[in-house]
């Protein structure tokens, strides 16, 4: 799976997208067939998958965290299952936020581990069994909608309403991971994030298919530290522009911005440049929680940048406060039905 999204994917389809269309067609045939005919293993507890249609961030990790918090409020013990993107560890590992570094388990896994028991495993079935053995009674998968070999009791697909599905082409000509009709068939509900209109066509399609539509937005936690301050904002995430809009919504005056690839590990030269540029213009360094965890646990320049940078924390807020509970209840009910069928 391609992990980085070239900028042309997010614009109207041009000669590059159309030139790659034969490869996109072949990719779509293979990806669609795999989704349609996947052999999936069931586990003893409900499994909620938080995925998206495309390569690139749409808000999966904050959504997964919101669901876990709702599960705790219901008296459940949730656990996260992820592949640990960018990590170097093989096998199945319980993530320890105070022990592991991002290079070992991935940045998103460290964010998840701050909230609940988190297991990384490239073989998700093994990871799921590990979580069950640890006493988890609800598994929340961060990503894996198109590829997981687990039975999904509820598949929540997140779509960003500003970027939508980009140019609409499949990989490698665009960001779409598998044919939309097959993805639409297998999802349980759609979560539209933000107030843009780029996802309107897919929302209508999901509605016609009888799929529930939930609405949410990424909101920064109460923070007035940026009000009126000139800042240097830097981010190594899938959609840095989303972060910059958040900084501006908090009153930060962005005098400089530095964008890096998603899951980027900063070199010493890059760190030195960020610090020097901020000092030269007397700017406050501002970054994301995801970038901050990649700096954590290091010494030298990375440690200095981590201390200097103000971290903007965001959380997924559902328009309907009851929505996360409804999703969890549906997953539990579907799991019960599944296990009854397995006994017959």
C-alpha cells in the first residue's frame, strides 16, 4: 500500500492521473477482489474498525480515541489494534507509552497508548487475540478497513469534507484505496468530518444505500496560548494545511510554516533549522501531538525542540454526543448475532 499521497492526488484529475489510469484500473481490480473475497477470522469480542476511503489522514486516530473514551464511560475495557505504521518492531507487541519510542512502534500507536491498552501487529488476527487475552472486551482498530483479516462488527469510514477522495482515482493515479462501490458495500456507517462540501457526493451515495451518516469535527482542546502570537508552525502529517487552519483558529499568527511528509522523523539539520528560524524572527514553535511523540524520548536537538514547541492537541467531537455510544452498541449487537450464527 502506498503510504504517501502526492499533491496531485488532491487536485482535479490531470494528465498524471489519467496517464496512470491503466495501473489504477489493475490496482482497483485486485483491491476490490481482495475486499470482496477476504477470508476473515472472528474473535470473542466486538471489533470496530475506523478506516477511510483513501491513503492519507482523515481523522481516524482521533475518532478511535473518541470511541475508546465512550467505551470507558460505558464500563467497558477497550483496546486498540494497529499495524504500528513506521515502527521497526516485528511480531505482536503491547505498546508502553513511557517505554517505547515512535521509531519502534509508530507515532499513532503512542498516541493511542496514552488512552487505552494498545497492541501493534502486522498480523491483526494475532494482535486481536492478544488483546482478548489481556482482558479487553472491545477492540478498536485504527485503519485496516480494506485489508484486515478480522471480522468487523462495525466499520466506521471517516471522510474529510475538505479533501474528500481527492481526484477520485485509485492508487497510483489517486488516493482511493479500493473501488468505492465495494468499500461502500462493506462499511457500516460514514463519519463526515468538517464543514466542507468535497464529500457531499459520497454522503448522498451512502445515504441512498441506507448507511447511517454521522457528523463530527476536529476541535482543539481549550488553549489560549497562541492568541495574537506570531508562530512558526511545523507538521509532518498527511494534511498539514488542516493543522495550520487549526492554529489560526486559535488566534496564532503564522509567520512561517514548514510541512514534512506524514510520519516524518526529523533530522538534526531540520531540527536546527526550525529552532534557528524561530529564534531569528522571535516566533513560537507550534506543532501537532503526532509530531511531538516522534520527538519524545530523544536527547540533544530533538529533546530541545520538544521542549520549545507548543503542542496543539485536538479531539474528535461528534455533533450528536450519543453517536459514539450508538456505534459501540451496534458493534456489540452485531458481535452477539455473529457468535450465535457461529454456534449454529
